[in-house]
């Protein structure tokens, strides 16, 4: 039975950031990492961004295996967690004890409710990227299911590599759950100008095979033949291990401001953690790079004795052909929005409000104002539309 001073379950960006945080304060404690994937931790954003624009694959690896005193268990998942005995049993039946534990289990992709999805790439991992890249080198027509964060990025990536792309999603526009209707509608037209066929308001009713190709059947009766089908439908937080161990779960593993769960010396961070943010005055769960890195590092520091609160409000970003954005806070198209466009759809700021208070800020082709946006969200307001127009980027 192996013992680790620090044991991390999960092998993504959060795990790597936590290990580095530990090492900044504790240079000698033993560290073990259970990584369900067969490869060591890597940067996830390039899988749908830079790797499709010529960036080298070698640049994504984080080098966790080179940190002294770290033992990586690649391709091995934790199966059971005994909190009282401070013991983890892996899927091989081997037991490992720990002094302190971090749950950085991330999430699993949501799947199509219609079933019959054999061969669909639910895009999330490096293996998914490799599989799609191989298909893109051999085929020319692809169907992307989903118009959200991953779907919009993958559709743009494939189109920029001269592949014929059809997007299928049930909402009225690309990013409709996040962006106000005028921006979502603009993106429909923008993607069409880039050669992408956009089937808004459609669902996938089934997927079959014909002559070695996939056939996607949509709710309006169409059949689309494709060399590959990719789905970006979001993720479900991977909480099964925590739930079975009796930890509090509510759309993620609930943690306090120090990233502790309800069990002593057991922490959670990254995509799976549901934490309280003082600026928003509410709990949230964030599935993006900034949160993975900053929260992972803070968890590592706290595991090594720092005892500092995590009050960071994460930002996220995306690249869509020549357009790009950074965003902070709660971006929900059902909130009241105030749009301040320098050029509609091309450059501007969108503010998201509830009861006169700014809950989120979308910086659309506007850069270097994330800190200003965070400061605005921290203000209590109330704000009117006139108060906000012109506030950023000049603020």
C-alpha cells in the first residue's frame, strides 16, 4: 500500500497547477496523481484553438512528470474513497493512503439523448483531438452538433482548415444561451459567410452509417452525410466518487472559501468544484482555463498550509475565426443585457445585469480590460444603461 502526503485525483490542468502550488510551499512532500487519461497533464484550450492554426502539439504538455517527488498513475482511475481511513482504491484494486486529498475530477461530456451515437466524437480530450485531426486529414465534410462554446470553436477550426462544416443545434443562434439575441443572430450570418452551414433550431434525431460515412438525421427530415461527427454539448461534473463517499454535491462538489469539502484535509478544485464568489454573492462552478489554473494553485497552496481564501472571479475567452472575446462573471442571455457597440457584432461590450447590478461582462474584440470588468462586477450599483455605455473600455 503506497502512502502519499498529497494525493490528487484527476490529471488535468487543475491537477498540474495544484502540484506546482504544493511545491512552492513544500519541496519534499510525496505527491501522487491518478490520471484517467493515458497521457500526462496538458493545456486543454489548444485542442479547439491553436492546434488547428499551426501551433505545435509539443507546446501543450505541462511537464508535470518532471516535478520532483511526483508519481503519475496514467490511465488509472480512482474507484472508491474511504474518508475515515484516508484511503483511495483504484480500478486495479490497489489501495493508496493520503495525508491530504484533492478531487480534481473535472467532468464528462454530455451525450445525445437520441442514442445511436457510435462513432460520434464528444470532444474534450487529447485523444478526441487526435481522432478528429486524423478524420480531418482524410475527410472533407463534418457535422458539428451544438452551438455553444466547444461547438462554435470546433466548427470554426474545421472551416479554417478548408473542411465543409454543418452545425446543428436547437437554439435560435450560435451561443444563444450566452449572448444576447442580436449577437447570436449575427454569428449565424457570420459563420455562413465563412462557409459553415448553420442549421439553427434543429435537433439530431439519429445517426447512422452509409457507405463508410456517417449519416445525421435532423428534426426537419434532412439527412447529412459526413466523414466525421463532433458533439460539443457541455459536460456533467464528475462527482460520483465524492457522492459515494458522502461529500456534499450540488452541480459539483461543494467547497468552502478555502476549497475544503466537508471532510478534513479533502479539497476540490477546477471544473468539478462549486464555490462561493464574494463579488457575485453566489455559488458558481466554472469550466474554463483561468479557473483551473488559479483555483488549482490555490488548492495546492492550501493543502501545503497556506490557509488562504479563494475569492478570484475567473475569466474565459474564445476565438471564432477573426473574432474573439474575453468574458467575466455570469453570462446568461436570460439576464437583462446592455450592449455598447463600437461596431455591431465586431467590437463592443455587453453588460449582463440583475436588479441593476452588473453580473457579467462580455468584452467582444475588446482586450486588456478584464480587471476593469471584475471591478465593475464588484460594485453594488445600481446601474442604468446610460451609466454603462462608454464605461468600458475607457474605464
